[in-house]
C-alpha cells in the first residue's frame, strides 16, 4: 500500500486513528491475517491438501479447529494457507491501482491542459468497460494465473482512483504556497513531491483501503469460479465454492470461508472510513452545543429611560470547568433610537461575539455565562435563546460581512425578499409591491430587473444592498451590522455607509456596527466603544474618541494608522507605544 | 531617475475567455516602469486588473499581448527553465498569510525553497542564510524548526517576507500584503517592508486597494481602473492633487479616521461621484 511521508502533524493523526475502536479492530484483524500468512506452516501444521477420507464434513473439534470439508481436508489449515494467496492478489491490485491512479490523477490535475483532457478521456473509456469481462478475457489469454488478473483489476480500478486524486490535486494546485514555490524556481517534480503529495496522502490512503476491499471480493470471486488458481490449491474463493456445493447437507462449511472473506472486506471498509474521519477530524468535528438553561432575567437598576437597547455585563465563555476561557467580559452599553454605536476592535477582541450574543446566534461551544439585554423595555437574560430567536428579524435585524454568502445562490433576489415578507401574512400582490418598495429604499436602480436576477448576477455592493433590504423587510427597530463594508471596495463602501446613515435616520433605527476600520467608525457612528481581549477599554462619542482618546491602546491604535503618519516614516507600532506609555509590553 | 528602469511593462493586454465566445479584458494596454530601488504603488478596486498585472510579472498568468521587460530582457513569455532562475530576482508576498505557507512543511523548509536552485550552497550555508533572514524579519531563532500553524497572521506574513527576500531579489511584487492584518500588526509589517526595501535596495510593486497604505509606502502611485491606467505619477502628486475623476472619487471615498474631517469629505465624495458618472 502507498505509505505517505509522515511529518509530525500526522503523528497526532495516527493517535486519532487509534482512538477509534473500529479502526483498531479492523487493523488488528488485518495484522492477524498478515501474521497468519507469513507463519502459515507454524500456525496450521496440517497440510491443506491432505485428504482424510475417514473424517469427511466434520464439525469443529480439537483436531480440526474449524472442521473438515467434503474431501476430509482441514478447513482451518486451508483458510490459513489461503490468506497469502488472497493478500498477494490484493497487494498486486492495490499497488497497480495506486501507482497508475496516483501518477495519472496527480499529473492530470497538476499540469491540466491537453494532458488532462487525454487522461480524462482514457479514464472515461476504462470506466465504461465491464471490469469482470475484461478480467475473464485476460484469464482466457494467460490461463489460470492470478497475477495478470489482479494487475488488470488494478488497471481498471486506477481509473476511479485517478479521478478522485485529480480533483484533490486541482484544489491543492491553486494554493498560494504552490504559486510561491513556482516563483521561487522549484521544478514541477519538486513541487509535486514537496507540496502536492503530502497534501493528498489522506485521500490516497482512503481510496486504497476501499479499493482493497473490492480487490478481496474480486479475488475471491475469481477463485470461486476456479479461474485464478488451479483447484486443489487452497483459496478462499474455492473454499466458498466447495461450501456452496454441499450447502444442503453441510451448511457449516460456509461459515469459516464466507466469514473470513466478509470480515476482511469489512475491515478494509471500516479502516477506510476511519482513515477518512481521522484525517478530517481536526477541522470538521462539530463542537458540542451546550444546552444552557435560560436564567431568570433581572432588571438592571441603572437603565436610562430613553434607551432602545441596553446590554449589561455580557460575559461570554467557551469550554467548561478548568478549560473554560472568557472571551468577552462584562460588556455594557445603551443605545437610543436613531443612534449608531460602533464596536471597534481587532481580531479576537470579542466584538463579533458580543453582537451575535444579542441574536442568540453564538457558535457551538460558546455561550453566555452572564448578561442581560433590555430590548424595547423588555428585560431578557441573554441565556434565553428561545426568546432571542423570536425577536430575531422582527425586532433585531442583521447584515453580514460577506453579502454573497448571506444570499442563497439557488433563488432569485425577489424570491429571497418575498420569503421574508410573506411571514407578515401579506397576499401575493402586496408581497410583490413590498419587494419593489424595499429595493427602491436601498436605492437599487431598476428594481424590477434586479428582482429577477440570481445572486451571482449582481455585484458585491448590490448584494449588500439586497442584504440590507432583507434585514429591513420586517421593519426591525435595531440593526446589527457585522463588518458590513469590509468585503467591499471603498467607493461602494461609501455608498453603503451613506445608505445605512439615511436609513437609520429615516426609520429611527438603532444601529450597532461592528468593525475594525476606524475610518468607518468616524464616518457613520455617533458613539463608539473600543474592545480588546473581550474587555471594553473606553466608550465615548466619536469626536471625543478620535480627538481625546483616553486609553493608551486607543491612542496607540490611532497612531499606528498610516493615515496620521508622514509618508515614508516609521509607523509607531502598538506594542512600542504601549511600552512607552505604560512601561509594560502589550 | 536617470538609470534605466528595472522593470518595464509595455502595452500589456490580458484577455480571459469566459466561455460562449465572451472575452473579459482584464488589462487593456497597460504600460509602467519601475526603477531600481523604487516602490510603485498600484491602486485599484476589485476587477481593476491590479492582481492580474502582478501575476503576469510573476509569470503566473499569460499575457495576451504586450511586453514585460526585466533588466533589459523580455520575460513576457519566458520558458519554464528561465522562470525558475528568475525566481532569484523577482519574488512575491501574497495577501493571505495562511494560504501562502504550506502547513505541512517547517518554516525552514519553506524558506529554503528560493535557495534550492543555487547548487553552490551547502546545507550549512543554507541554514545560516535562513537563520540570518529570520533574525532580519524579527522572528525568534527556533522559527525554522516550527510549523506555520504555530504562528499568528502577522508572524506568518513576516515569514512570507523572509521567503521573498532570502535569495536577495531585485524586485518584489507585494499583492495586498497587509490587507488581512490587524491595524496594530499592519504597522509592524509596513515598517519591516520599508526597512528591507531601503537596506537591500529593493524595487517593489505594492498592490493594494488601500490608498492610505499605498501613499505611505510608495514613491510613485499608479491608479488602475477597469484594466486601464487612469493616472500615474509621484505619490504626493497623485494623492494630494489627483487629476482624474476616478482618482478623486477613490480618494474621497476612503474614510478618514477623524469624524469632523470625514463629515466634510462625505460631501466631497458625492461631488466626485457625480463627476465620475458624468465622465463615463
């Protein structure tokens, strides 16, 4: 089998694999077969061809562990001596399939172009041929020989393998580090060995393991037909054939012969499954969603009378017990109608989590350990996800950073808006009218035309306008915008910000804008708070924040912006600044 | 500057076929020069062709017509073999510090790549060069034995810069090198690029959508709009006295981190946008 070069990260891969009981059982069984095939004369000293005509069709006994067959031969011995033939056949097929499949698939995926098209044609041709017929034809030419038959199986099987590996290689080929390696002057062979093969080792092993399972069945099938190996020699297939001949008077014979084949096929299959799971586990394991019981909401004492949205002491944690980490600690703010609050921070500051907690949309594994929201006079504990879900949409709307990802590519723009509006119980003409009205509100030219388009047919700026229209559909009082312009060009950003500003004024919406961009904060926010490592460092009106920043970190961040520096000069970095101000490293 | 340009791009065109006979013109006849030791900022929005231009210079995308001349040699259609040796002279820093380093290779392995084509280097020399360059970009000495996964975005970008400068190139194409980084980290990486550029006499093509960043690092600025250069010139000139309506719109659109000034700029932007609409 193809063994991948194993860099240290895959050491943990082996450990992950061995933590799966099914994989361990499968591996142990295959290992046992291997040991049996090597030490067959020791483990099964009885000659598998020796006939004992006085002991025909016997059930298991101390002398014959698995009984005897119709000619009085020891079943256990025949089975053990059959292992090496089966394993040899499987290895022949797998080696052939992996060598051919790997070279064809990787070269087609990596080089592309004409060679790729030729390989694809060849693969289609091979896959359209009936494998069994071709193998029978080969056997007819070469006589009873297992090697050419299994090599043929390998060639036929390599087509499917190469197809999978080609698509994996295609994905890896686009990685930036491959472009960087090419620019650095590495040869193609070098790039394939250094960068492509290690990345596709996982799929190769999985494919080969599953292919081995097929090879066991085919190998058994051929010897069942008596075509691979001349009859008296012990093979699993011929044992099944003999068992089937005496199925009516001695069904036991089928148990050891069929059982060993079934177990082996199952082992290869399970091993393949476990390999696949173990190789993707590190990034695809779903975090456990903890069911936190909703706590009783306590009305905060210091509520301003005119606030539409207030948050008090929001604390968000991940994990539990000793592994618990606090991501957001004690965040509070008040927001009036028509006011825009900026939550500013760098990656990992907890700004997005704070806004998501208000929607009841925290990612799995993360939960609110304390915190109260007062939305429109209603006091809600933030652990009450059920109530937050009800408010979502109707009272609290949200727009996202990636406008394209927030729209379903399968449906037209008009349909996606209508879907939301229909929830308000309007009839069809009213819904259509509302769709047009919303699209006009977000200043989309030609709303009739745009409503008939699919998301991929509109630009990113237009998609964000549609996203805003959808959030507005249920007329929310509060709008959460998580980096709404980060993915957009500056000219489009300016238009979207202008739109948000005019909407928040005309509808008297309260807007919470999460961003890392100080320019955006200066443009649209009335007040802003600076978050770092989950804590609020300061909160002030934007004019105060920019002109009289209180916290050293805010001062340092503003100074690090190339906008305030003289072109070409060394920028004051945040670490240095904080060091100067506070005397400690950030 | 009177010296001959290190890189000349002449009337470069790149077409992408989109199927059904449609052709997208990514670059419609672009010409620009980069002098030795000069930083040229290339500004444009998505779809302007700024990344395509960088890719053509790096040999990752085929030009439809036009020429790329490096140090007097036409490298527009350089052979694979020539490209491999060009890697010592022209290097790259990509935007995404996560995708540009192979997660399964140690940092030392990755840094060695630009040196592999130099057969005169012994393994000991190579290790020394790697240690030197890591120190140069401010990374700890044991970085070479570790994997990219153990570093933050800013640190990875330092490693990517180390890979770009280790073979002592003459030109580096920086494709949005700080766009994925936080403001605090961005300042460090910009300082590093600037310092390396001055001490090694590097020429840089600095591609970015962020005018402030481009203004900060570049000597000259080139503004790309839908595959055409609409304006190019001295950085101060382009940023303070933009001539083309698009440049003006672009400058006016970028929000300034000062709420009072930003309020005035908003009005400017509306005017600039109307002017641009009238121009097209």
